[in-house]
């Protein structure tokens, strides 16, 4: 049984999927949270804009919530903060660039005023209830990425965040192996480590390769070079600027989030560009194509992004023409492939040269491969291990890797969202589960779309809809006139007019003889069942049949 001497590890997102990262740690009357990320919708999530974690457990225990700690500024780790902060008022801690990125985001959502955000330096220790949390630097694909050393009453917990071991990082931020070795010497109770590339043998290549590739592309391109990447990938933007300076090109920035983040990063000193390098719209238009680089959002095919608008031919300032070179400096997130490659196709149609192959080194991921994961295990030698940040196969493979290099058999726990790992002074176990379902963001709606609605949308998208409208006398219950049948996305109305006419008769026959006191629900059910069966028998299709009964 859990008690006040039990450490509870509660993943609310990020385990079994890429994105939506959120981990809660609970001891007694205190809860801290690591990251509050979002996930891009999968292809079958029709109409959904974003997916965020389920806050139900935190909602039920809000009196225990002490603080949120952010490992870095990527969307899959901080993107759900605006939705979280509409419900919870707690201190939020992150490194300087992370803080800058979330402040831009909160300002966009009109939530900055009143937000309690704090900038933390590596090595600084924050006390939150019984927890003491220390940030340590890690190499990743964004500056100021950090892991966390969390001192609990039972021992030290290490959360790596996203990391790799890059010996030549773009912005000179290395993973602090010395500090991790010190933690290992003191004793590591639990390690939670990035699993994204646990399948990948060897070591992850250095970010320096990307800079060299971008520079070579700019040297060889005869026209404009358009580079699409994540707005939060500040180190990549710096590499583009460096390449532009080397080749004598100007840089134009487009995409709202990219413009905001570049401005913030320059203000904080994370982006260095000689005066006159970054230009506005008018100067961009007057710059020869051979002397221009464009940095844009849209590497994931987002429908409203700047690159998608270029691919569709409706960007306000940039029209893709023959001679343009478009570089996708990011790998498609699972679920985004169709949208990404649709843009690639459209860009090719407009005459651009599109570079998106990983073999070209236009993108290097920011996650540790197997040999790097082994090094972390060796330094920390944890008593318990939980793989985090990855699809289920990544977690399983990482757990097996950990056991192969020293984690005691049975002490590597493959958790999924909602599982609760409990640790006391003698053992660790799982049992209880907490709510951790997908929460869908659809327009302004938060959580008002569920699996039933998505199934309905899928149904409508495949077989269409048929609406049957019947008018009945409220006194007699008899049809006042022939039923009306409307079809959308089902059959060609002009070609199958006979089918719809017969559907009207089926609807009328289904309620013939019904007691006039019958409720509308019963009448509608009879009509729906009869018409659905008729249409399936005639077409072998199952359109959604909706019935409308009008009483006169």
C-alpha cells in the first residue's frame, strides 16, 4: 500500500508516443511536474489541431502541486503550458532561453500577466516541497536544454530530458558528464532517460554536420535558399545565419512564431547576426535571389504555416519560382508525413529544388543513440530505471539495453501513460493507474472532442451522410407529407435519384402504424434503422443516417 514514505512516479504523457511529455513525481503531500508538452495529431484524428496531456490527476490533487520544471523549449515539452496555466497557478522553472520561449507563447495566449515564471541557471537548486531540483546542461538541438537531478527523501532521481553526447555542439553546450558521474558516486535511485533513438546503433552525429551542409547548399544554389525548421530550433537558425554571412546573403524571417522567437533570441543574446544581415519585407524584395536566404516555419506541413502557404501559392510576400532551393531542416514527426510530403510535391510542381533527405545532412536529430545511452547508464548505475520519451517499442528496447549494462533484472520498468510506479526503501512496484487519456484541442474547444466524435468524423469522411426529414401530425402521429431525403458525400444525387426516392418510401413504411403517442426518439430510431438497412442492401455502403422529425 502506498503511504507517505512512498515515491510515486506518474507519467501523464510521452510514454508510448512521441510528444505530450509530462511526468509527475509525488511524495506525501507534494507533487512536482516535469514538462507540459503537446503532440501533433495523427492522421486519423480528423479536425484535431493539437493533443495535450490529461490533467485530471493533478486537478484532483491540486493542493499538492508545488511547481513545474521545464527541461527545454521544444513544443513537445512546453507546448501545452497555455492550457495547463488556465487551470493551475504554480511556479514554472526553466533555463533562460526556455523561459523566453514560453513567455512568447504565453503572451500569444494572453496568459503572461500573472504567470509566475523563473529563470534557473545550471547548477542552481530549487526547493519545491520535499523535493530539491537541480538543473544540469545537456546537449540537444536547442540551447539551454537541461536534465534534472531531483533529490527526494528516498534518494536521487535523474531525468535526462532530451539529450545526446555531442562533442562539437553548435552553441558550445555539452552534456555535463562530470556532474552525472558525481551523482552516480553518491548513488542514483532512479534514472528516467530519453528513449527516442534507443533503436539506433552507435552515436548520434554532431550538429556541426548540419551547419556544413547548409553552407554548402548556399554556396552552390544560384537562386533563393528557403530553409524550413522548427521556430524553437534557435541553434539551427544560427547555423542558417552563419551560412548566409559566409556566402554574402541576406536573411528574411517569415512565419509568426519564427519571427517572435528570432526577435526574442536576439534580444537575449542567443542569436548573433551582423548588422544588416536580417532584413525586412522591402529590402527582401529588392535583394537579388542569389543573395537571399529565407528562414520559415512549416517543416511539419502545418496547414497555416508559412511554408505551406508558399507551397499552395498564397504566401503574402514569397512566390516560389524556378531556381528556388527549399531545404526541410527537420524530420517529419510521426503522423505528419502526409502533410510534409504533400508540401514537397507542391513545391516541386512550382519549380523549386527541394532537399529533404536525411542523407544530405540537412537535419541531425537531438537524441542519444545506443552507445550514448550506455554511457549514461554506466555513469549513474541506477537502482531503478524508467525509459521515457518514446513509442512503446523504444521504451522496451531501452529497458533491455539498461538491463544489459547493469540495471538489476526486474528493476527496469516499462511504463505507459497513466501507470504509477511506487518506490519505497525496499522495493518498487506498479499497480494503480490514473487518468491519462488524450485531450484534443479543436479550434477553441479543449477536451470537447472525444473518440466517439472522431469515429463519427471518420464515418462521415468515408461513407457520407443521409438526412431524413419527416413531418408528422402531433395529434395523429401520421405523416403530413412525404419524407425529404438529403445526401452529402454518399452518392451522386442526380445519378441515383431513384435510390433517394425509394428511401423516402422506406422511411414512411417504417413508422406506419406507430402509436401516435410514440416519442420522437422511437420514431427516429425506426426510421434510421430501416433506411440504414435499405441503403446498405442497395449499395454496400454505410452512410451516417440522421433523422429529423418535425411535429405540426
